[in-house]
C-alpha cells in the first residue's frame, strides 16, 4: 500500500471521528440555547423584582392603574415589568407571590393597593377595574407561608409572558408628617 493511500485512510478515519464528536457535542451542549427541560420557570424583573414606596402621596385607583416606570416618582409609584418564561416543553402551573420587606415604620398593608396586568395593560384575572385589592386582602401564598398570593396561572411549553405590577398607597390613607414605607419582592414558583 502506498504512502498516499495510508495517509488518505488516516485522514478519512480522523475526519469520521471528528464529525462524530462534533455531532455528539452539538446535540448535547450546543443547541442554540442551553437544553433545559427541567419543569422550571424563570422570572426576570426590573429592579430585581423589588418595589418600595412611601406614604408621601396617596393615589386613586384610576391613577394607580396607569402608573408607568418613572424614576422621578419612584418612591410614590411602585412599578415592575417582568417576564415569566417556562423552561419546560410541558404545561406548567405557577404561582406569583409577594414577600413583604420587614422593618420599622411600615405603612399599614390595608392601604397598599396592588394591580397586575399583562403587557397591553389588560388586567389579569382577579384584577378588575371596579375593585383593586390591597396587600392585606391577598391570600397566603401556597409557595411560602410568609408570602401573599398575587396570581396563579399556567404556561404552555416554552411560553413567555410579560406582566406589569403596580403598587400605590390608597387615597383613603391619611397623610401625616411621619414618612413611612412599604416594600415587596415578587417571586414565582411552580405549583
């Protein structure tokens, strides 16, 4: 057998091994995005899912439902934009819940209004234009007994939705000279 033929077969063998390794690694590790199918959800929010407001200016429900992201009035108007995404190919049920920041000088939860809408400002189920719930009226979260259930729903496989959370002090709150605050963190968990 000539040297050229030996080199040809060696190169052919190395090429086959290289292509086999390439297909193996591509199918297991490099599929465009990480291959995750572990029945999980991901929640991405502005300000790491934290909102904090003060009692400087109570708002009516009509004004509160239209709050937008505004750095100038961040301490008066609470606003978060979030994306919730399923990492599974199957349908997943989930719960959104709020954890209250604890501390001194908190506004009474009966005066904290909470409103959840989709990306087009359409109220999510349970959040209508006639009655905006207060933090105190939210039920205890199944995911965390210290949390307040904001919303439960389902995501189809790999579905992604955008949500807007607004929080403000109710217009029935009596303004005083003492500055108080109220803060929450938004969390999500599979049910």
